[in-house]
């Protein structure tokens, strides 16, 4: 593959990840081959899937010409968990039907069936007689969207408050070199940030509630996709990698809820900067939750598992810092700026935007490196962008991401320099800064929500490969 072609694929797939390499348990081969006729009844039926499947959620059987079950308990082939083996009792000529229900290691369901014949079949045999296990039903997409966005919002909100707005307040805001902090500036800015803290807490509580709802819906949606019942819930949660990840995410949500409740009951709840220790307590649990998503997700299915998971984790953290930070700007910084006048408002806005802009640039750099790495490993052709459902969904996501980059470029190249020059006294007071900041962040947040929705859809679609 030429260098230009590889570069084009990498750039096109930059924002597809972490939706690349969706490992779906699609049947790729069988013995006897479905839709064919065998000379004699087989001693066993072997079903080979595209990816490894979980033994605990495995359900498969073969029925004979009279509808009787002629297979024993299914098992995974030793050394190859992508192959299901069903021992078959010697039968008679006629039509046989194999049915299966499987769950891939990264949590994708698969349901299907197919017929084969022994002797001369009475009618033509279709290769498959049943399909199912769709992972892109509305409930599945909603659950995945909540599970992805809630920890990202929690992480970004904490980072924004503890390491962007807090230090901007402590520094007294951006001001000309040599000019001391104006009398009462920190007190006025601190009071404005304290008054806006209630909005931050409402957003934080909404993110916790969204995470709880997503975790409650996720196993329900997955069991429905598997045509399984409540009796399979213990096996799903306690004996699969997807379940282990779910338990870690649930534990992380409980930990961050406990930390937030303790902070909210303390005097630091309305402080302009809650302190580094509180920041770590609020950041660490959602960071662990995002790591658990990567550990049991698509990155865990590749050959270079450790590197892929590490890249996926970094990608998730960078996304959270960027999009969650934008949410933090909307719920705490913009309301605080409305409570201030003149130089106080300008200098807090300038200091905060400068710090967040540096954070966002770093996040985009991480997104670029990790995204290109994964893209080069997963994509081989750009033609699938137009001819497959996965490709078309990816194309939509690419357009959203391009719009987000444009909005971010406006902040970095236009709004940021304006605020900085005005705060340093190099230009007249930029009185419309707060309004422009709010409009820009609103646009980025709307695009970010659309982007996360596209991710939730993409990870439920099988890629062309």
C-alpha cells in the first residue's frame, strides 16, 4: 500500500476509533458446511466464528430430521476459543439444523442457525435459516452512549474545575506583566465561582445518574440481543470479560459518587478550587471506568492487545478531557463570568481559556497519535466508506469531527488571542468575550454529543473486514 493511501486511510479513520475493529461473532466456516449435503452423518459439528466467544454464555445444538436434539453439550476447542464443537449422535439421512447463541469476548452478541443434509435433501438448503443478535437496537445504542459519556463528563468536569478554573482564580487572572492583582479581585472572582458551583454540582449529579442508568440498561439490552433471560444475568456479570468490566465500572461509579457526596457536604463544595486531593478523588474513578471499557472492548481483540488497550485508554482520557472540559466551561465558567464586570471578567476568562486551550491541544494531539495508530492497523480500503453501513456511519462521524475541529480552531486561533491581548492591555477591552465563549462552547458541545452518539452506533456495527 502506498504512503499516500495509508495516510488517507489514517486521516479518514482518525475519529472512527475507538469504533474500529468491532469484533462481532460472525460465523465464518462450519463443518459440515451449512447449505451442503454430507454422505454420512457427522460425528461432530464445528462452528468457527470470526472472534473468540465466551464459554459461559454459549448455547448451541443440532436437531435431526425429526426435530429431535442429536448433539451433546457444546464446548470450545482447546487452544482456539473461536471454534465451537458439538458432538453429534449418529443419525439417519435427512435434514439437520444447527442453532447457536454466542457472545464475543468484547460483548457483542451473535445468534444464528443453518441447515445441512445427510443423503439427498428433500428441498434446497439455504446456508443460514436464522440471524439475530443485533447490537444496534435503540436500547443497546442508548446504553452504550450513557456508559461512554457519563465517565467522560465526570472526568472532564473535575479536570476543568481543579486544574483549569481553580488555578486561573489563584493566579488572579491573566494581566499585564508587572501589574499586581487588583484589590479584592480574588475575592470577587472567588465569590462568582462559588455562586456558579451549584451549576457544576447539578451537571456532576446528572452525569452520575446517566452513568447509573447506562449501567442498568447495558446488561438488559445485551441479554435481549442474545434472546436470553434474567437467569443468565449471573453468568453474564460474573463469568465473562464484559461482566468483569461492568463490575469495575459500577464500582468506579459508586466510588466517585461517594467522593462527590463527601465533597458536597464539606466547606470545599463551593470553593473556587476544591484542591488537588479532591480533584484526584473525583478524576481517578471515571478514569478507571474508561480504562475498563477499553479492557473489555474492541482493542482487547487484536493481536497487540496490550498496546491496543493502552492506546484506547489514552484516547478515551483525551476525549474526556476535551469534551468533559467543554461541559465544565458551560456550567461553571460562563455563569461565573456573568457575575463579574470589567477587568475581573476579562482576566478570569482569558486565564481559563488559555489554560483550557493548552489542555485541548494536548488532547487532540493524543487523539491524533492513538487514532492513526489504530487506523493503520485496522483499515485497508476507503471504498467501504460509501458501500457499507459501517462506512456510511463512519463518514457521518468524520463530518461531525471536522466541524468540531473547526469550532476548536476558532477558539484557539481567534477567541483565545483576542482574550489574551485584551487581558494584557494590548487591545481595548473585549466586552463580548463571554458571549462569544458561550456560543462557541455550545456549538462544540452539541457536536460532541452528536459525535458520541455516532460512536455508540459505530461500535454496534460490524466493520467490512
